[in-house]
RNA sequence: GCGGGUAUAGCUUAAUGGUAAAGCGCCAGCCUUCCAAGCUGGCCACGCGGGUUCGAUUCCCGCUACCCGCUCCA
C-alpha cells in the first residue's frame, strides 16, 4: 500500500473505474440508462465472488461436522414475513420532516405546543440558496434567537458543504402564522413540518401467480435467515443431528434501500451468507453440565465445550469468523463494534458488528447476533407448529434434580426476567410452563447468527487489494502502476501463461502445453500478445498472483534448464525457475 | 424521497451554436530473448426525452444514473 492517505472519493472512483475496465463489476442495465442500486459482476468479479462464496461454504459446512447446508427459495409464504416482524418493521407509515428530511413513524409523533413559524427560503454567502417554504415549530418557551440559530444549524446540516457555515445562513421572509397547543404535524426534535403520511416499505413486493391480485402478494426475501428458521424442523428431522448444530445458507436477498450508495456496498439486490447456529438454552446447559461456562478474556475458544452457554458460543463464532477473514487476507483491516444494550433489538442478547475499512469509511461486513429463541418461537406461535426439540441428555439430567434444585432454577430465571432492560418480563406462569417442558427434555433452541454480506466482502477484498504506485524508468518517464494484491486463495485468475515471444512457434506450442497442463486445476489465462512486461502488468491489474513464462531455456537452449519455466510472483516480482513436472504442485501449495 | 454536484470513446480528459480532439487501453500486422518498448493500420463517444433555433454535444426544461450529505445497517 502507498504511504500517503489517498483522497477517499478519488480512491473509490479509481476502484469503480478499474472494476468496470477489467470486468469485475458493471452498472446494471447500463445500455438502458442503468437501474438504481443494482450492479452486475463481470467475468473476473464472478470468479472472485465464487471463490469467496466457496471459501465461506467450505469453512462453514464442509470442514465441520456440526453444520448443514440449505438452499431455499427467494419466494416464500408471506406469513413468514409477518411472523418474523418484517412486514411491520419494514412497512411502517412514515412521515418525513420537511426541514431535515428525517423520518418518523406516523403513529409515534407526540403532540407538541408552540408557535408555527414560516420562512420563504434561505441563502448563504457561498451562493447556495433554497427558495421553498420552510415551516418550523418554535417550541413553547424557546427564545426567538435560539430558535433561529437552531433552524440555521438544521438547514446547514441538511445542505452539507454547499451552504458553508450554519451561522452565515440567512433566513428569508420570517413570519409567525399560528399558535398550536397539541399538534402532531411537527418533527419531535427538529420541529420541522411533517409531510404526508405514506407507507415506507423496504421489502420488494411481487405477485406469486399469474393473476397478480392482492391475494397473490408476496415479497422477495429481505434476508435469507427466515428460510432457515422455517425449515428448521425439516432439517432437524431429516439429518440425525443434535443441538448444538447449525444450518447455513447462501443466497440473494432484496431490500428497497432508501439510498443505495457506496458502489456495491448498499445494493437493493445482494447476496447473503448466513448461519443459524442452534444451541441449548443456558438453563439446559446448567442442568446437564452443572454449570454454564463464563466468558473471560483469553478463554480458550478453539474447541466447543458441553458447558458453553450462549455467551461462549457467541464469542466462539466471533473468533471463528475472524479467522475466516484472516484467511482471505482481510485480517488487518477489521474492527469490531459490540452493540450496547441501547443499540440491541429487544430480542437480541448481544450483537457484534465486524467492520472493515473501506475508502468511504469503516463499515459493517458481518453481524454476529445472539438472538435467544426469538425467531423459532415467533414461527412456532404464528404457524402453530411446534419448533421444540427433544433432548434426551437433558431429560435424564433433569430427572436427577430435587424439587428444590428445580425451584432454584426457576427463581433464578424469574429474577433475570425482572432485570430485563428491554421488553416485557415473561409472566411467571409462562416461565413455569417453560421449565416444565424443559425438565421433560423439550425446548425451542436458541440461536447464534453470523450473517455476512457477500457483495460487501467482495468489495472489501477489492478495496484492500487495490494498490497504485508510480514507477519511474531509467529515462525518467513515470507511469502509474495498478496492482490488485488479492490473496492467492481468492484471486479470480490464479496463473497467467505466456510464451516469451509470439513469433516463435516452438515457444507458443510449449506454452499452450503448459496452459493445458494447469487449466484443469485452476483458472489460468493464456496471453501471447504484446511484450512480456505488458502481459505481466495486465495480470497485475487483474490481481493474478503468478505468471509462468516459457522461454528458449525451456526448450533446452541451456541443456540444464530444459523443461523449466520462469514463475513470476505478482507482489515481489521475484522469479523462480521451476521444472514443468513440479509446476502444478508448486502453484497449488501457494493457493 | 429531500438538498448539492456530475454525465463526451472501454478508461482519463479536451474543444465547439454548424455532429467532435488527444493520451491510455483494446484489436490486427511487423518487430521484440523477462516487467506497460517501437512502427503501421483499425474499432469505439456527446446518458435519455422534450423545447428554443435554419441548425443543439453546447442554451433551457424534464427524466435516469452516479457522487456528496440526511436516513438505512448484510
């Protein structure tokens, strides 16, 4: 990487431009003027994405005994989205503040008192201006000058750099209109007039069935996870697994993002890689193991243990996922954000965001949430189909408990319910009913959910790999060299194969032979045009880690070098002389 | 969705009220014994729609996309 911090906007523009030029990522539907918030992967992007997808799939299921794969459809019964809460949280009636454009739920606006003030517009010394009417509530007891200052600040914030300093914004045509005592038409914080109430649906609607009536409405899934929950029982019943175990899935998901931005980072169609890892409730662990392991810094997370509760499992998955990112070359750009109790959704016990440094800022790549039994319980209620599992070890262990020991567990849980920060405590009768099922060996599994975005991962890998250096030759002529320093494991093309010269048929024939040798084992690229240096440079831009060159020594010009080739490394420009018979093994050892 | 900006070849830029220039790249040929060499030739562009005008890439209006803010959080 270069030493100087590049301008982030220019840096992104270069990356977008390279992605298009080299066939990683194109704007969707470009010949028709594009299509907002969707992007297509070209030949190199498709390979890169496939490598990442396969690395994830291998790490999550093939390399493990306790995780199974699933490939569910994008279209599902819309009842799933009601049960999961998406229909409600993704489709509120929203009103938008005319001053700041902030949105509030229409049914959540509290009545306010104050004086309604109007301005005909605003302008700034920078030449910036707006000429639409601005209506703002001056709250009861607010001083007129602090009110004006506040309005200037809000306008300035919304206008961004164009308006210059907020204190230099001039408010035009101020006038008082009316005094209100209990109005729900103003934003609770900014005081800006709220626009019309309108539905704000983040899910993409579609019709399942050719008649396309309202009865046929369903949604393109906004996340892949719900299919895993909906198929939980089928997987459990057909796979001879025991809790703890996981189900993972890779697939497309869709959200009508308000503002798609930052290239592919926030897209309306995107690919998720999600794991739902089902675990016993802590109470079950305690009954079986006599204790629940507590997390402490430096605790051993290498091998799952029977006494792990949700906290240890959560830490374990953060650790596992970190190792995954290290393996694809992103280890040194990661950051972690542990959500505070205030950030967390009411059903979540903990959530860690794994963030990655992009030119446009440090943004989330993956979220790892401990979601309790929320999801399966919600589906159990909505579908009226039991999502419980039976755990024989639990039943046997519970049978050995004394009534006092059982009551102690119940009391401990009741106390925990009372201490909840968010959400209502579970009523005592429900807690007792739940324990009754538990003591018989029945429970709805809890879940740890590592959920990653594949497109974000691909963008992170590209942004991390992007490197530009200025090279000056002997004659003082300098040019900018662009290299994508992908980890060989994810690089779209693994190896370039080049005859040193094109007009020597022996070299070309030998090079085609080497190409044919490697091609069945890895994605290779044969190139005989232009000078050898240019061919290396082309592959550098594509991020190809190795180049193999066939020269006259390969043909035996120096007898001791017969059947050897030059392997050139992208990052160091180092060259190695390798026997053709050993070439495949040499490369495979480095991928 | 709101506010600000941008839109000329694959990429980066230029010029112009009379339909466009260059560099790089790409393709073909010649040449070339290891890091974007050279020569010759070639392909390729005014985002879309309307208006003003004899004539618009240029001026005006709409649309779309992208970038920067507000919101979203895989």
